[in-house]
């Protein structure tokens, strides 16, 4: 349920309400809005405490949360969340651009890519140091050496680092280097990993599983939010269907649908969603038109020689062209792509 505090409720009244909720064996999630504070009371047997909570000082009303996901719901927080991590801002009027290769290969590759995507307007650098691959014989990533290379690229360009963590045991290590922890599609329902990542307090980019429903995605986000971490970005990266003309089917209707139901920002991945470099730019523009709060795009100095996902990666020139078209689309729909304050 949601405890809605009155306008002008004092900090003491809010703190008393949080303590009262926790005394009842519920978990309190205070959310401070522009006009008033609400407290999401999460746990079993919530409704039986409704009357006692309504009588507390400073309380306007106590209402049930109808959605199966609680803290992620717009019922709890009507205002859109903006996630900030270093140079990256995603949500509301901020369209964040995340770009970089599928895998970190060496220092020269990452420095060149970081400089190129930053000049083109990206506000964060992606790159996989740990790579979950379908085949055990495929390149698995440079692991900690890859994380160190990403940190060097951040020092060089000021770009926030977005990289995937694939196991709960690796969370502490990856969080030491990364600004944003990515939870990949394969791990969307790895609940121990979600809880561990949420506990770091780092911004989280949560990718939708290839067969996951919207409710399953939002409930996965709820694990991170329930760990006390409000900085969650949802990522639509395509789902499995009967079609085979693209790697996955990229359902952009999920963007406005999610905006109706959750305050969390929505990022779109047109690289994985299509699997073809030629389709990335038009789908990136379409995602902005649909209301996406950010894009994550694979970019490589020489896609033909990439160790992974070269066929869906843009080169530097193509990424520059994509950014130019995305800016035009953002202007058409009355939005703006966030700027990188430090351009090398």
C-alpha cells in the first residue's frame, strides 16, 4: 500500500511514519516528490494495517497498490525518474546515448572508440569485460583486465562506463570500475544477481529477457528497487518471435507502454534488437520517436574484425551519421539528446 503524506508534512512526521511502517513488519520505501512525499509499505498482510496508519499525524490517505510490482509503479511515484551516473543522464527530458563495442579487446580499441563516440555526442561508453556467450568456445572477455581498460578510457574522455556483470560473485569487482552495472538479457531473472547489484547503489541497466513479459521485466526491476536502489533503467533489446529477418523482433510499443506503468526510464538497444548494422540507425530514430529515454548502440573501429557482434556494430562514421539523424528526430518530437560536457 501507499501512505500519501499531506503537503507540508514535516520531516519528523515523515520519519515517524517510516518507523511506524517498519514496526508493523513492512518495508518502507520513502519517495520524495516535488509536491509531497509518499511511503510505499511493502510486505505481507499490508491492508490490515491501513486504518491504523491513516490515523497517524501528517498522513493524507493510505491506498492499495494494484500493480504486482510495487516500487516501480507510477501509482507510487507519478513523476518520471531521472537516472544519473557520471556523464550519463537518462529519463524525463534527458535522452542518454550509450555507445561502444560489444567486447573490450585492447586499450587502443577502447581509447579510439571512446574518443570517437564522445565527439559524436555519446554520454556513456559501453564495453563488455565479462561476456556470457552461447558457445563455451567463443571469446569470453578480458575480465578484470577489460575493466581496467574501460577505466583508462573513462579517464581519457570523461564518459561514464557501462559494463555487464554476469555473476553475483563478480558484482563487487565490477562495481569498483563501472559507473553503470548492466544486467544482461540472460540474467534478467537471476534474482540473487539482481539483489547483489541493487545493494551496490550503482545505477543499473536491466535488459529484458528474450522471452520475458512486461510484468516479468518490471518485477525483475522490483528486486533492485527493493534492495534500496532507485537508479534503475529498463532496456528493451528485442524478443524472440517466429520472424528470422532480424536477430530479434524489436517491439517499440513497449516504450510507451512502460511509460504508462512505471516511472523508470526506458532505454532501447537497436543493435541487438535488429542484428544488422544497416537497420540500427532507422530503429534508433524510431525509438526516439516512440519516447525512448536512451539508446545503447554497438560501435567498433573495424566491425569486420570485431571479436563479437561485428555484424550489428556501426563504425565511427556510421555512428556520427546516426547521431545526426537522432538529433533531428529528437527535435521533431520536442526532446533533446543530452550533451557530454567533456569532449576530447
